[in-house]
């Protein structure tokens, strides 16, 4: 039995050892260079303050968008240096309206895409490459509503690739030359994107899940073999408790016993991040959109834009972007400045506020879900389910301001909502299954534990030390596998030579 375990471990290692080695190396790179993304800070920093006479009234834009579907949000921003309204129905592409003429923009052409990219790049020369659905730096679902994307090469100091939405004309992703170079050794390898280039997405996902499972089985078998071959009582002839007197074999045996468990956890938690077999699919029946209470009414958006901007200015911000939306059936306006600071204005109020009063926000939630008996917790500091991440993380741009309202429902899925009092927006919806992701992936794979997140130097040091240990384990395994493959042809050659030799 021990022999079969050993053979299974050996041949799984020969087949998958290089993949595991690449996963470890690429994971170490991802600690410091994340997958390219356009943060809200990068977007806002490139926008000019809105002028009171820049645009038609928001109600005109809403009417110009047309269509029978009610809108959930209306946003005033800029693209290519020109103000633009964006209408959001909750799904599907956003609808763009020229904020100066009040006419709907039916199509974003190459010229508009280049103007938007040029403005984002600070006036640097730009060159249109092509129109794509996705490439190596735009594979995540966050860009689904923006596709297809104009891909533009910028001649700025960072050598950015810029991706412009064909629906809104906004730059929705940038990838600097440095990010792209490091990501070929980081996320591009870690997520096996070379396979994604040649396989359909469904087949790539299956390969990633079952490849990680087989690699996990390889490590588990190695741990079993390592324990079976370790002499807890007595020693081998070489004087050691390991049958290997030294060299690569000894490193692999002892290193596997010490670090195999860490590698197994990383492989299995990484596999679970793909959320296979619907394990972590939300079963909550609660819709966050219910908090709005009603779609945006045309008559509520007739306020004078100049007056709204002036009230925001008096509250301390020079708005570069505005958002109109509904909360508990009432219209609100949120202003953002170039630093990301926000102020909230209930339409009809004389002055803007920093955030909603607690009683007002709780009342809005009770009004939206009166039958579910919500429980309210106000978080004044981060906890195990609500915390910020550093820039390289995929989740670093998620808003994590404090305080925040956590709403717990008594529905069968035990749903939670995190609601931002600075805007009234639902930041995150978590039921039991979605909260499980925090433990099986974010904790086990990324070591998102608050004491470590609050001491990033310690977290990085531990992750690097663990990675270095399992890297040595994987490298020794690959070397042993390579030696084994080289030995077999040599043996066959020796046997053939003996058979061909004349008998005496």
C-alpha cells in the first residue's frame, strides 16, 4: 500500500509540480503588484470641477434617455473633458447623454474614445489599437457592462494601456507597463491565464479547479508518505529519522513534513476561490434595490444645477461628479470632489450634510423591509467581516468608510447588509454562504486576519516566509521528478544494450 501511495505522489508531482511552483512564485509577486484596475481615486483625480452653467438640468437628461424602463441612478461626470450624464437601469449598459446639448449619445466612436484616453493621460499622445471584448488585463466581471472596449496605447511616462467603454466613453481600466510586466509573473500565471487564451472560459475554470484539487491530493499523499517514512522510534542506517541522508531528497522529505500543510491549505483555499459547484452561491431572497423605494421621478430632478453645486461648495467640496438616486422613496444628490470626499444633499434641503443621521437611515431600512425585523449594528471600527485591504488586493477599492451600518435580517439565508451612511448605498450583501467565503478563502488563502492586517509588515513577512518554505519544497519536488524522468530513459538504454550484447 505504501508503494502505491508513493507512486501516486511521485507521478502527480511529475505532472503538476511545475504548476505548483508557478502558483507559489506568482502568489509572492501578487503580494506587491495586483491585477490592473482603475480605482475611484484615479478616476476622480482626473476630473475638473463642474460648473453651474455646464449642463442641461438632470431632468432633461433623464427625459432624453427615453425608454419605458425606470432609472435607478443618474450620474453627471466627464469624459474627454466634456460633461456627460450616465443613466443606470440596474443592469445592462449605461445610457450616455451629452450634458451640454441634452442629446442621447447613441454610439461612442474611435474619436471620442481617443479624446477620453488623451484627457485621462494628461494630454499625452495616444494611439487606438483595437476594439476588444477582453484581453489579459480585462477579464474580470466588473467590466461586463462596458464591453466591448476600445484599447488605447498612451505615450505617458507610465506607458499605460487604457480601456474605454464603448457605451459611456469613460476610461474604465488602465494598466501601466510596470503592472503588465509584473503581472505576467503574477496574476497572469497565478490564474493560469495562458490556458484562458486557448480554452473557453468554462473549460478554463474546470481546469483550474480540478488542477488545484489534484495538486492538493498530491500534497496530501506526500504528507502521508512523509509520515510513514519518518522513523519516530529508532533511526535509519544513515543515523537520521529520514531515509534520505541529505541533499534534495532530505530537503523534500523534511520540508514536506514542515510545510506541506500550509501548501495544502493554499491550494484548496485557492481552488475554493473559484466558487465551484455553486458552493457559495447566495441564497438570499433580499434585493438591495428595495431600499430605494421607487425609481427616479422626472419631476424630482428639475432642481437648478447651479444652486445644488453652490450648496455642495458651501459644505466644503468642489464637486467633480454628481449622483442622483432614491432612498426610501426620497430623492438624494451625492457630490464627490477630486479627493473622493463626499457630501449628501436631500433634494429640497437648504444645506448638504456629511452623512445621514442614524435614526433616518434605520427608519429607511425598516420602511423597506418591515416584515423582516431587521437588527442594527453600528460599526465604529473594522471587524472580521468589514475591513479595508491594501492596494495590491483585488478588493482594495471597495469602500470601507466608518462608521457603517450593519443590518441583520432573520430570513432563512441570515442576510446581512452593510450600508454606507455617507451615501445611503448598500455596499455589500452577505448571507451565510457569502460569509463562508471570508473563512475558506480570504482567511486561509490571503491571511486576512485583523491583527495581521493592522500590521502589514508582519503579515507580509509571514506570507513571504511561508511562501519561501513551500517554494523550496516545490522546487525540490520538481528536481526529483526531473531526475526520475531522466533516469528511466537511461535504464531503458542500458537494458537494450545488454540485450544486444553477444553472449559468451
